[in-house]
């Protein structure tokens, strides 16, 4: 199972690393971290750099494509070289996936027209501009296109993919292996559950980051 | 808030990136990824390299120390240079923390004697060798030493730390910002909840990785 994970400047690390940690445990996984040019990629906080071992042209195909999100998505949506690569890989994938605002990149590549899709909750309406119908679900499966909501949702998406690819027992073993028995300190991880003033705090911060 | 995250060969990426993604969003966060020698660090799958921007001697102090786990913990537990650094940093921390088998490294550094602590569920008994009392809890707070269970638990630990450091509102905003409203596909993330044969699958895999 060939898994290609796109990296780009100012992406959010957990968007990629959550599903990577799950999918890389497939017995036949071969994971390639890919960027426009191979080398170190600075993530959105400025504190962490991930190593892209491959440039786009070195990875012409994959069974699973994963596109993470982050404030850098805006530049990627204007980058025809990366968008063309996404379209090309998508032709041969078994699953084309995104986490957070990675779905806006799939949208800019023209892959979401007429489909239901999700994204970070603050950016859902942007999906309409790409002909997609935004939903507030955490993981949205539309044929082979699978979009996940904000940042941490990629772990849930990865496990859902594993369930489809190798079945319940193996997916459960991976979930147990990463001890994914969440105990969030608050029940506020969705705008439907959080207090109004907390929702406004996040909207203000995101408006700054995604301006 | 100075946050030092230890990186080492054959660590598990999500152990570090989960809490990093939470703690780095503190308004005054200054996160340093530190390894024995600065440079690229290969994680346990062999597919991903993280960039350690600093070597040990360049980071003599921190407010929060985070030690991730992974199969590489065994070599670190025999590495007096790293253990000495952990002890030194710990003297001045506000919180000394670990995820997964990172607690075995804290144990080897002599920091867990007489304390309750947790680790990956397959490795809990190893803690006794360091004079610690293993518990099956997801996050264990003992004064300024905070240990978390396997891999994904670092996200919960990071949010708990934020709650202590900056209070409920800000911690809730971060939880909502990373849309941490988990929907695991199965209720099997703890050995108490998983089916017996799934528990055995993971034990066998971990015995191989941690042999």
C-alpha cells in the first residue's frame, strides 16, 4: 500500500502525523512524504520542520494520497504545479484524502465538485466556492474521496480507512496499539458543543491565521 | 513558556507531535526540538524524519520538558548523556512530562522513584524496575511530573497542562481550534475494552518491536 503525504510550508503538523501514525502501521505500508521540492518543510508554528524525502516528480502515483491543512493551504491553492500533481495522483488512487483545510486544496484541484465534504469548522463555507457541499461531519466519505474535519480528526479518518482496507480486527489492533481511548478534558471540540465566547476566540484567531 | 521536546532515533512521532500541536499554541510558547546531536531524526516506522534544531548542550533549561516514547527508548535508557540532560532540565522545569514509553526514560533518569506513573499499556510493569507504581490511567499527575499512556494520549495530556497553565477558557479554545471532538470508530482503545484476540495481536507486535 503506497501512501503519499503532501508537505508544504505553513502546514499543520498533526494533520499529517495523526493519519500517518495510523496508516504507516499497515503491514505493507510504504509511506512517502512529498513536497514541491525535497528537503525540510517548516510547519505553521515555525518551531518544527518535517523532512520531505521526495519531490513531486519522484512520486507519480500512490494508493492513498493524504493532503493536510494549515494556513499555508492558501499558497498551495494558487500553485499549479502542486495542484497538477494532486490531480495526477488522484487518477490512480484507491483513496484521495484530506485533513482540515487540506480539503480546500482538493477543491482547488477541482476534485470536490458536486460532492459533500468537510474541513476545519471555521472554513467550511469556503468549500462552496469549489462546488462542494460542506457538512459538519467529522469524516465524510464520497466514493474514494475522504475529507476529515479540523486537525485532530485525521486520526479518526485514518482508522476508518484502515477498517475499510484491512477490516475490523486489524483496525482495532492499531487503535489499541496507539491507545486511542480519548479523554479530552472538555466536551468542547466542536462548535456545536463549545461555549459561545470560546467559539469567538477561535474564530478571531483563525481569521488572523487564514487572512 | 519554554518547551523542550526530546527527539531520538526510533521514537514514535505522534507521541511528540500530539502534545506539541497543543502546547505550541500557548501565546508565549517557544518550542525547541532537541536531540543528542542537532539534525534529522528517523522515527520508528523508518518513513519519517523530524528535524532536531538543537543539540542537548544548546538547551540547558525549559519550563516544560516532553519526552516521547517509541522502540528507541531502550537505547536512550542506556545513554548517560541524554539521561543526564533530562535530570538537569528537570531541576528547573515547571512540568516534566512523558508520553508512552517516554516514562521509562524518566524512570531510567531516576525521576519516578516512589511515584505513580503510566506508560504504554504493554510496558506498564517495566515501570516497577524504576521504583514507580504503574497505573492504568491515561494521564497521571504527580507534582510536576506528568506521565501519559500510549501514543495518542499526549493530546489529552497537553490539553490538561494547558488547563493548569492558562485556565479553562484558553484550553477549551485550543481544543476547539484543533477540533478535538474524537469519534474513534471502535471502543477498543484500552486493553480493558478491546477483544481478547485484539489485545493478543498488539502484545505480539509490541513484544517484537520492544524485544
